[in-house]
């Protein structure tokens, strides 16, 4: 597994995270505190969806299901795009409340654009992950557990960002209510030298596996392929098109 490249202490407790108000950069400033309790985290992690991020030799593949549900019991929408481009070579999944997720995406896009315009270069994916973690714990974005994937001069990156602001980098990761089903397939199929095409098939298969048994996931798959040339997102209601 890839060792995180930054110096963050991922073993911090929720209380320590809440007290951590170090500034990220001049563009962002000091993050507000957040009173997130362990009960809040339990509720957040019950989010109904399945999202996957996989690093490859070509870049990154992100996959999500298409279903929006209310409490995992009622399907409110069957064609939800749960992955959005937020960086020239980076994308983020949407998990949790719709309003909070959309606000989170908009805020990160604005910061990426501001960074580029002030410094004349793109923000690194590592810095973007740190920024996303700061915003996640600083609120008001509630009920989110997104995956950030991207490519920069240091290679391919996939980060899981938890609701308390923890940022973990790995070769592949899964979030959402279907994560156990998807992880079971990924543990068997993942290899270090996957191409984007190979990872796309594996990720779609993992989403399909989750959709078979998890009531909060289903209705198809959105696939996001990231390379150093950009981000391509496409949806498929029929799993047979990509599996």
C-alpha cells in the first residue's frame, strides 16, 4: 500500500481534530471549529451509496452508483452523478446530504481556481486533499465521506476524507453503505499495475456487486477516468456495457 506523502497525524482523535485550527494557506486562512461527536460520525457513516477510487499506471479511476435514496428505503432519484471534476486533473465523489455535498464541491472548486489565479500553477492533489479535510472538519458540510482522486507531477493519488477531517491516501478505497460488498471484490481483483481500462472494469464490477445487495446503491454506474490530460466522466445504466 502507498504510504501517505504528507506529514499529517492520522491517529488524532475527534476532540483533537476539533481543536486543530492551523491555517492551510493564505488563500484559505483559519478553519472554524467543529463539535462533531462519535454519535454524529455513526450517523454520517450510514449514508446510502457506493463510491470507489482506484490508482492505476495511467492515472485514477473513480466509480459511483446512480441512486439517491431516503434512508436507504425509498429511491428518490435514479440518475444522480455522484462524481464531479473539481481540478484540471482531479475529481471528488458526492456522499451524504445533497446540499452539503454540492456546497462542498463548489467551495473546493472556488479555492482551486483562486489558487491557480494567484500562483499561476495548479494546486497539487496532496494540497487539495489537505484542504478538503480542513473543510470537512470545519463545516458546515455535514454527512460527507468523499473520495478525492487526481493526478499531478508526483503521480496518481486516491484519498478518503472522513467527516472529522481525516485524510487517508491509499492505492484504492471505498466509501458508503455498499463498501463491504465492493471491498470484497476489490481485494481479489486489484493489482499494482492496472491500466485505466482494467480498473474501470473492476470498479464497475464492484459497484454492481454492491448494487445487488445494498438497498442504498444501484441504478447504474458513473465512471470517471483521470489522466494527466484531464478528467472524463460518463454514465451507464446497464452494467453489461462496462462489466
